[in-house]
C-alpha cells in the first residue's frame, strides 16, 4: 500500500532529529577535524602512494579518486550499525507501536553518515589535488561536490537495506558493514577497473551506485563531455533509487513482523 510522501518526509525529519543528537554525542568539531578527518586523509594518502609506487600516472589518479570515494562509502555504511541502535536502547518497541513510517524514519535516523562522508571525501579529493595532478578547474569543483554527494546518498540507500538485516541479527552488524565495504572496494572499481573481474562479478558491481559514481567522477577528471558524466551520474541515481525502494519495502516488512509480536524485535 502506498504511503503519502508527506508522511514519509515527516518521519525522515523526525529521524534526522535523532541523527543530529547522535552525531553531536559521537563527535565534537575538534575530534571530527583533528581525529576523523586526519585519519581518512592518511588513509587516502596511503592508497594513493600505492599508485605512485606503480609508476603509472593514470593509475595513480585512478587510486586517488578510488580511495577518496571509498571514504564516503565507508561512512555511509556506518548506517548499518546505527540502524540497530534503537533496538539496543530498547526504543524499537515504541517505534513499532507508533504510526511512524518505518522506512522514512530510518532514512533520516542515520543521515548524518552520508552527509559527513560527503564532506570528508570532498576534502580528501581537494587536498589530494594539491599533491597529485588531477587537473580540476574551478568550474569542475561544484560538479565534483555534487557527484560526491550523489555517491554518498546513493550508497546510503544500500546501507539501509543492509541495516534491515542488521536489525534482525544485531550481533553481526559490524561484520556486515565490513564485508560490504571490502566487497565494494574490491569489485566496484576503486582499486582495479570493473572489467578486470569476470562478467558476472561486473554485472553485480553495476547494481551498486558507487560503481557509476566512480565512472562519473573519473569521466569528469579526464575531461569527458558532459553527456558522459551525466549518464554515469544518472545510473548512480537510478541504482540508489532502486535500493531506496527496496529499503522502504524491507523496513515496512520488518515493522509488520515486529507489530505481530516478534520476541526478537520487541
């Protein structure tokens, strides 16, 4: 049964109130800047140096962009763990008893992660541009930021689907996010081109939004025409929308199960 968009947006807004409070408890501006941001910059630098050691300038750029975009992927996938926090805090039964739209609520409830990921990845790309010749122009910067935001939000939709599984098996939440992060890093073009893998792996990788996000940002960096960049960005958005639809349906089924009195969830 269709849910009115206003109810979905209201639930997302209510969830985002919780997200902001959680993020403020998780980080201060000092720990975010001096701890998390420095940590991810070191990580991107490490992987970028692998490309430099190979001695191929094109592969170095490939690694710089891949490593930087994997930061927003990893942060978005933190939603897998935070999707279980209401269960751990004992507030999940209250949510199940309320008239909230579950998919909308959980879409807002962990939204701090893709937003943080957008900032960290954008900073990483711009900082790495000072040390590696990525060839950005001033006109490219807004497009880079938009592509990073698109990739973060679309991968967040994937994280929401995995988050449903994490609610069912909360003890495995960190394993789930780690496995998905490693699989995406290996198969979706961050380290080696997708074409390196057998065709079935490549087809599966094309269902993941970051594969197309990487294609879009690399096309922009290579000076490809706007149509090529827009095509890859559109595929990333389409993949994200399909994952979001799956997440909304999965959360609706999860809450229906909880409202029937599942002991594991209530």
